[in-house]
């Protein structure tokens, strides 16, 4: 524990005094305390903007293992459930929170409607950000075949490998040989640069495309002379959320607020008595902000093995500068990151323990102290005030807009101080931004 300036009990009491000194319109009790949840959300946004909370963790590297899912680490607890988000929305929308689900007592919203939007917005967020990736293997392709189909859970392929069936086992489950990285391309580029690819197979493919095949299909360019598999790292749809069975919402806890605002943006856009276009636009803006933060924030900011520091880059840059990193073994020399997925190159020749400096999920303990400096406490309380005033609507809500702007400005000042103290801060955090820049997934508004 670092800071002991203020307990969480005092923190919550201070915000309640700001919002409602008589405690008539706001509450801080029950399974999902309203005031506490406002402060936690404000604190999570602060961590998203400033990377305030960092931790050093150790991971055991396994020879032959290609990817490591950092989001399974204990420093990223999967604590935010669909039910907790629904109860937070109930406060914002003046609906009664329910322990077992939102039953829509006022007939404004139904339980089925809420969970349908939760599933849709959650999957949209995963597709928009590409931060959580999973590995999928295709069915075998015969020599010369160029198209394979994947599960309907696959939303966005990010990295594609080819593996010969006939090669020696030992990688990713042992059913196929060492992988060959394929570059993202399209059929037009293949027709221009490799005109014979449609009818003349090669030893292995060199590229892949999703431009012309049917949905859920990937085309390799060209076909291979031997049978093989396609191994992809892709964004997948989350597990179906069902009312009455609280489940992890399916995105990192620090970014779950984006899902909440996205769902409320949908709900408040419905035609009828519930429609509130002004607040709906605000909610959608908050969702978009969360997406942009998720795409550029760095998760791994440092790495070392036995005291030797390793550069942290992107998997794309590893593929470009170390094309044989997956088929070469030895002491790892570089760390590649894509969202919460990590790889090391070359492949470990024996077990190693790698030490990572990461930006962890926002820590909080309601029975202990708030982990903030004195200069930050008011910023979070004011942001909590702004979040809580959403349900007041009208002029009362709009007068709190400067409080949100103030938090963003304070975050910029904090980041500016850190940059002034660290010449290479931008390089340290480059791994979060550069993967999105190298592998653009969504064209800019100007291109659209």
C-alpha cells in the first residue's frame, strides 16, 4: 500500500455530500452501491488515460508455445459482470436495480432487451478494438486448395500462419509443423504481383485475404503443394450473456464502462417515450472514447529475462524484422504484443521466466485506502459527480460537463509531467499504438 490519505469510506461519503447531502436521490448501499460504483468508474477512466497503476509480474515461457494471453494474469481480474453493469445502468436510467436481473418494472425496458444490447455492444467493442485475441485452427486444406472456413465466432482475423501437415510436429499442439507467417493482402495484389497464383501452387502460401471470399472464409495466396492448416489469431465473439446468471462481461474491467455507455446509447435511441437523443449522443460519444483509448493504450511497458532488458514491440514488427523468429530457438531477444496477447522471439530453447512491467487493472479495496495522491482525489470526486448527475438530465447534468473536461485536462498534465521526466516515454508506450498503426483495421473518417 502506497497512499493512506483517504479511506474509501471517506471517499464515498465526500462524493455523496457533493451529489445529495440528504441522501434522498442517491444511495451507497446494496449489492451494487451507486456512489461507490461512480468512483470506481471514474478511477478506471483515470487509469485508462494516465496508465496510473503499474505492476511487475513474472511469466514462465514454455518452449514451443507461440502466444501468451496476458489477460489471464491475476493482475487483470475479471470482476465486472453483466449484472453489475445492468445495475449501474439502472441507477443512470432511474430503473430499480434487481439482484437477479432487471425486470423492467416501469415497462420502459425489458430484461430481454437489455441483455440483447449487452451482447451486441460487447461484441462490437471487441471487433472495434481488437484487444482480446484467440487462436483458431482451420480444417485441413488439400494441395492447391486456397479457401477455408472458420467458426462463426471469428469476427476479425489479425495474424495468419500456414503449417504443413507433413512437417515435423512440435508447435502449437504438435499436430503440424513450424509455422510460416502470411501477410495480409487481397486478390488484386495477388493478380498483379503473382499472376500465376490461382492455378500454380507453391511450397507454401505467402499472403491471405478476406476481401473476396464469403463471410467467415479466408483465402490463401497461392495454394500450397502439400496439405496443411491455417492457424489464425483473431478477435472472437464473446460468450453469450444471459439474464439471471451473472458472468464476466467479456472485456477488461478497466474498459467495461465503454460497454455500459454503448448499451445506454442504444436504449435511449429507441423510438417512443424512452427516446432522449441528446443523452443518447452523449452515451455514444463515451463509447467511442473508450474504443479509441483501448486501441492505443500500452499494456506491456517493459520486459527482462535474468536482468537483461528486452525491447517491447509489436508482432507485426517482429514479423517484418525477424521473419524466422517462429522457427528459430534460443534465448528470447524481443517481445511482441498485440492487445493483451504476447509472443517472444526467437522461440525459447528451454524454459525461461520473463519479468514484465505492465499497466494493471485499477486496484481498489472498499475496506482500505484510496490509492491516489492528494492532488488527484478531487479530480476523481468531480468526475464521479459528473457521472452521477447523468440521471438528473437537463441543466443540472449539463452544468457538470466542465468536471469531465477537467479530468481530461488533469490527465494530460500528468502525462506531460511524466513525459518531461522520461525522454523515451513515447517509445516505452509505443507497443500499444503501433500495432494499430501497422495493421489498420478501420479506415479513417476521411477515407470513409
